């Protein structure tokens, strides 16, 4: 199993009838070994653990199950090919990986490797289909389980299924349904079919009908929302879905530095402010102005981020 953190496939796979023989944790895309940062994070985790009980890491989960664990920076990690080969896996299961898996790894198992992709391929190929489906108002998204090949989400499709996601559904709830419910079900179904040697293989078209689902550049965050043209419903939908990471709004300052806005409800009432995208306070409530309404905001106090901010001073 290759995934990032304790993702939505971990517990279902541990609980399934299929035997996991090893766990590879995919490091984040910009992962770097920085001793100073690690010490700071270690201190933060210590203080934070006194306030709130931390969930188990993927490494601890693997140790609980007596499974070999390894952090994977890239497919070119020294000794990685030998590590995977020694496990003698029948198949590799991938979900939420920060880079493409190279053939020297996915060709090791007898049945190759499969990936759970949170979109209906060939649409939204790439590392960030979640954002672009919010951006394009994809209200009937789906998931795909497919074989991994040398391309980016281009391997033969095994199973796909769509589901309905209501307007304004926040990302955790969306992924709970899309991946935790529909995706996991299809993944286990695919593993069963592969084991029986009757899994479908549907060849994908060479071209995708949608632009690549790429990650945003840092400088794009503030300009990605078209405040002057988008109706308030579209702005609200995108801000709700990206509440945890998109910096489309000026973030809180002062003692609230490092905290994020929680996106509340919206309305179509007019406001004294005529600058869409501006955060104002009206009648004791924060809101961001849109061309045809406003979206209400509250400040979220994350104790861990507060401690990090204080330690950096």
C-alpha cells in the first residue's frame, strides 16, 4: 500500500480479507529534511499533545499491524526496489501519492499496481482533481480505479462510479463520500476481481477532455477567484471546498496570524462595500463581498497553529 498519512483507504484495507505485506508512505511533494524545522515541529507536537490527543501516524498504524514501513521520497530512493521486491507483493495499491510511480516499482508485483483516482478518468488527470472539480462546478463527480502505467492517470480503467455532491460541500465531507464510501468500495471490488482474474480493462483515450488537474502555483491563489464575474454561489462553493488550504482571501492577522477563515453561509443582500473580494465587518460579522451578495466568515482558532506561531517569534 502506498499512500500519504492515514488516508481513507488505510482502515478499509487493513480490515479487508486481502493481506497487506508492507506500507510505503509517500512524502509530500516539497518534502525536505530540515533539522531546525523538525525540532520546531517536535516541540509543537509535544505541547499540542498536552492539549489534544493526536491520532496515530501511518507509521504507528503499520507497527500496530506488524507491517514493514518505509517513507518514500521518490521511486529513485536507494534500496527501494530491493525493499519492495523482498516483500513479494502480488499487487501495489496506490492512493494519494505525491509523484508518479515509476515502472521499476509498479512492474515488480505479478498483477502490477492500481490507483484510486477521485475523478472520472480520462477527465481531471493530474495531482489535484479535487480543486479543479470545485473550480468547474462539477456537481456529479466520481472515482476511478485503474491500472498504473508510465503515464499520468492513463492506465486501463477497471471500475468507475459517479455520485452527487451538493453545492458548498466542504472538502473533508466530499472526500468522505467520494473516496471513503464510493472509492473504497470500488477498490475492494477491483482487488477481488483481479484475484479472480476477471477484472475489466478499459483502455483510456490518449487525450483528456479536461485541462490537466495541476497543483496551483503560490502566486495564483489570490487571483484564482474571478470576483468581478462569478456569482456568489460559485465563489461560495469554491471557498467552502478549499477552506483548509486555498489563500484566495487575506488571512487573519495579529494574534490570529496563521489561522484560517471558516466559510459560513451566503446571501444575496447588498452591502455598503463595492469592492468584490474585500473582507469587511458588518453588523458585528465578518464577510467577503461578492458582486451579487456576501459570504460570511468566522475566524478559526487552531491551537497547534497558535503554538507554531508563538514558537517562531
